């Protein structure tokens, strides 16, 4: 049975379990604790995967003189998708203008946000904090691995054995991540149960149906129209974008229910290789890089949240030029979202408002009640952007293959 089928079945079972015993605090605690432990295992695998595969991938790309092409193509994909997807937020809000639903936290002291994202603010509020210390290590780790990979180019005989050993360990890590992927339906069950029980017990979404409709409409527009169109244009209409979406369902589910871009990277590596036909060296280098800069989904959800907060604070629909500036500010802020893994949407919202000098006197704290859903949707879109970006790079470099359905995970 395909991995994505197992993932969806696990999510459905978690929903049934939540509807049955979801009101029990013990149930939510157990589901969250198991998710955290399982997630930490995945992050350990990711650390080893980046250490070996990113290094060997850089060396391999440099050996074939494709490193510059991969780098600049990645930058182009990340910037274009981030800006356009963020602008979609303005269009969705113009069509479905909605106030951000107020909760009991509205109007809290804005000094609470003064140190974000550099303090420990989010660690006191989020139930999901799966990233451990890898969130602060990712950028330095990629820099170190890039430098090692750059000089690991096997252009002299003395370097060749080191390159072969690193590449062998890279293959080992890919097999490990594949094994993790095929068994991660358990992670989906526990993560989605924690996700559903958190929404059920918090209750704010049940009185915010219009806001939820706006979020889902924006995500549907991006998944079904915007990203497929961009992908088709970038690949010169040679690859079916909807096949890429369908074959990425497993990694999208992890992103939605955990809200953790790093954990979903462990799933994304074998998914892009086996399902999307990407070369190992391309997916190994592109996905961690996209985790830092290709955050169009977080930009869109952050922009929509900022627009709804401004509407709620002023009691008037912002003018189109204000919405445009908020969308562009959110796009710019998303490139800094790696400072707050696990809370990207809140970070993007706060930074975008500050960049524009909009003071809501702490109303941003209201986002905490909706953060698991909003951040999960944003990370889900970020995952799709990263997966399609890796497929585009392989197509651009003429190294992508079409795997038959029977061979996909």
C-alpha cells in the first residue's frame, strides 16, 4: 500500500479517536508527548542526512559544473514563488475580507513580543516544539557542509576516496530516511491526534468559520492554481504539476499536522527522489536550502493573518495599496522565518507589521489560539513549494526521470 494512503488512513483514525476521547487532557498530553519523541528521532536522521548528503551533493554538483546553475535556479524559484504566493493573500482578502476573530488574549501588553524571535517567547506557548536545537543549527550546518562539499570535489586522486566514502554514507542516510518515511504513518496518527485535540479543546475555530473559509480558500487557490501554473511555466509545460502534487501528499500531511518544516524534510527527501524522479544530489541540496528561503506558504498565511488583524483593529477593510504593502512585507519577512522554526507564521506576521510601522498593541498574541492550524497550513504549502522546486531543478538540468506509479512510495 502506498505511503500516502497509510498517512491519510492514520489521520482519519486520529480524527475518530479525537471525536471519541479528545476532550480528555490525558489523551492530548499522551499524543503530544509521543509526537515529540518520534519527531526528535526524525530530526536526528535529518542531521545525519544533511551532514552526509548535502556535503556529497555539493561536491557532485561542482564536479559536473552544475553548482551555479542549481544555486541561481533555486534562488529564482524561491523568490518568484514567495512573492506571487504572498500577493495571492491580498487577492483572497479582497474577495473574502474577514476580521481576525478576537480571543481572551487580545490586547495583551505588546512588550511580550519585544524580544521575539530572539527570546524564548514561543517556547512558553507552543504545544509543538519539535525542532529541538536543529533550528538554530541548520544555517551554520549548511554553511559548514557547503564548504566541505565545495573542497570535496574529486578532481585529484587523493580526494577521491573521501568523496566515495561520503557519497556512500549519503546513500545510507537516504535508505534510513526512506525507512522512516514508510513507518511514519504512526507519527501522522499521533501528530494529527494532537493537532485535532488541540483544536477541539481550544475551541476558537468553531466560532471563526469565516476566517477559516478564507484560509482554506487561499490554500486551495495556491495548491490547485498558482503553484501548478508557476511550475508549468518554469518547466516549459513539460511536466504535469498535478502529478507532483499528488505524489507529495505524504510530506504535505507531515507538514500540516506537525507544523515543522524540518521534520517534514526527512519525509521530503525520499519522496522527491522516488515519487518525483529527482536526483539524490539535487533533492539533498535543494530541500534544506528551500527550508531557509522558499517560504511562500508561511508568507501567505502570515500576510492574511496580518490583514485580518488590521481589519479587526481598525474596523475597516484596508485599502488595496495597504494590502499590497502587507503582502510584500510578509514576503520579505518570510526570508527570515528560519529564525523561528515552529512558529513561522507568527514571526512573519509580527515582522511584516513592524516593517510597516503598524502598532496593534499586542493583538498579534491572538494568533496563538490559531497557530497550530495557521502554521501547519503554511508549512504544508512550503513543503509543496520545496518539492516542486526540486523537481523543477532536475527538469532544468535534464536529470529528472519519470518513475512509474508502481515504484513510488
